[in-house]
């Protein structure tokens, strides 16, 4: 109970610090639609529906403020702790479940994404459930554990596609091990897996559509060794960069992992091979699968998505603390991980995704006559809608060359146009929003500038962020072009 109360206060700390950003505004706008419309809108996005259904129910009860939107993600990570302690006792024992929860609290990645109104903490919750009940069913063959394994597998698949991959490999592990042991329960597991697959079948058609759509362009960068390396390192870092507190965590966690692998598979002095192997299998094969897809099809391996499977990284340390007999060493290592992880998480809670509110306030104060704002990149459109006054109209400039990674149809108050001349009068002032060093839709930005007289260009830097040499690369600098439309300039085709 004490861990849960401390965790609640910890994850809620500074939850409203960052401005709401495009992905969060998408979540907020989507849940304002009906359930049926949500499914239709998600068909033109890249995400399964379960998280958004849960978020819609939550905000219907508690309201749709930035706090409540993000609080639902906090509820997700708190649910992992409850699940890890209650169900984890059957896998790790009572003391092991306690270690597991403490290590969860030390994971900076979970803390960081508990402040995002996105599906990642709930994805981690479902994958953790898959892992725990897979381990239980292997040892117990109880029908109840198998049912929960399938429920969590379906939840993981309907929350995030990394969850789908993780659940698939977890069940492959279970079926293979049972078959290799000549345990007849593999047939029962196969039957339940078939039922789960049938229940997922309706979304498989949407997944196929998403796969085809992703071939046309996706924002994830190309696969590199650095990309793969980041999946193992960034779970212990301050959002996107390694701090001095990250290094001890990385060294301790992976040193312990290697030691546990050595003890279980080489000298065979411990009897934790199945639980250890399951966690390594889920994490490793999820990364391997997404890396193969990225290599031969479309890049999909990205460190943020690792949040869905990040709890697997603390299973080996949990097994280590269960077996180690030196209390002083156990105390030193757990204390070090907790202190480093909490410090990293607290520092990360001061990260801001961009000066969106600051930019709008600057516009309202400096240029009160401006009533129309144009966006060529979706990252600015959602947040500007969130913070704009009711008399401001936001326009999404979209033509055949526009690159877009978000379904902008979810936004009620965003007007789409392929020509600024259709919505502006001659000499009418307006604002065009851009980003410093942002290559996307640069031709659209140039097209609008070519049809306008530039009155002023202002660059807004987030005043909430303390800029240093490491963090400055991650700051969104918003460029506000104050323009006057000139209809005498012919539009480019």
C-alpha cells in the first residue's frame, strides 16, 4: 500500500508541466467522437482502438482537461504496479513481487510516458499481464491462468502493434515449451489461441490497411545500429538523452542480466530459466521482428514504442534479487537503481514538447488583429487549436504533395484548404506557423510565402526549458511568419 501511495504522488508530480502536443491533442480530439466514428477515424491512422475507448470512458466521467487526459496514463502505470505485486507473488514470491514493484518505480521510461496522453503505459500493463500469466500457465496448466493469458494478449494486441508482436511471441514460447515437454496442455493453449485470433480478426483487416498505408510514408527514421542500441539504452535515460544518472542504471541492469543468464543457462545453479527466458524472448523477439520489418519493408522500430515491453528489462534483476544472499549488496544495488531512476524521472518531468501555449499567447498579445493561422506541418496544428481563442481559425494547408502522419480529420476546429486564396482576402494579414530546421512540407511553406508579403518573422523558444548543450537539440523552436496575402501573385500549381 505504501509503495502504491508513493508511486501515485511520484507519477502525478509535475504532470501538467509540458504543453499538450500533437499526439495528445489527437487523443483528446478523437475521444470527442462517438465510438463508431472513432473506429472509422482510426482506420486512417496507425493505432488500434482499445486505449482510446478506455480514455473516452475515463474523460466522460472525469472531464477532458490536460490533467485528466494524462492521469489516465498514470492509472496505467499504477495498474502495472498493482498487477506486478498481486499476480507477481505467484511468479516471483512475495519478496520477489516487492522487488519487481520497486524496480518498476525506478524505470524512467514508465515515468516519462505516464505524462503523455497516449497508450504506452497501458500497453506495458497488458504486456506485463501476458508475461505473468504465460509464466503461470506454463507451471500450473490451470484453465484460469490460460483465460487471463488470452485476455491480456487480446488487450495488448488491441492497444498497440508492439503489444500484438509481444503477445504473439509470448504465446509461441508457451506453445513450444509445452510441446517440447510433451505436455498435452499445448492443445488446449492452441485452441484458446485460435479463439483469441478470431476475436482479433475484425481488426486484422484494418491492420492490413495500416500496413499498406505505411508503405506510402511513415515518420519513423530508417533502421540503424544506433536505432537498435537506443532501444536498450533509452529506457534508463532522461527522455531522449543519457544523463550521469543513466550510466549506473545501464551498467547495473545489464550486468545483472548477464549474470542471471550465466547462472541459469551456463552453470545452471538457479532454477529460473523459464521465467527468465520468457522475458528475454518477449523483449528480444519484439525488437527483432520490428527490426526485420524495418529492414525489408517500412521503418517501424522506434525507442518510444519500447515502452510497451520495457517491463521485461527488470525481470532479470528481479530474479537476481530473489536469489542473492548478501543483503548489503542487495541493498546497495536496489537503492542505487531507485535513486538514479527517480532522479532521472523527476528531471524528465521538466521536459516540454514545445512552446505552443507561449506562441499563441504571444500572437494574441502582439498581433490581436490576426484571426487566421495556417499550418503546413501537423505537429503545430493540434496544439494551436487547443490554446487558441475561440475567434481564431486554424487552417491545415493540404495539397497533393502534403506529407501527413496523423489523421487530421479528428479535429473539429481545423479547417482544411489547398489554397490560401480561398480563405483570405487581398492584403489580409495572417500567421503561418513553421519550425526551425523542419524539412517536412517545406514546399508548402515556400508556396504560401511566395503568395504573401512578409511583415515579420518571430522565433519562439520555450521559456519553460533550461537550455544546455544536450537538451537544445530536442527543443522545438516555433517560427511565426506574420504575413499579408497578395492575390496578385499567381499560385503555383
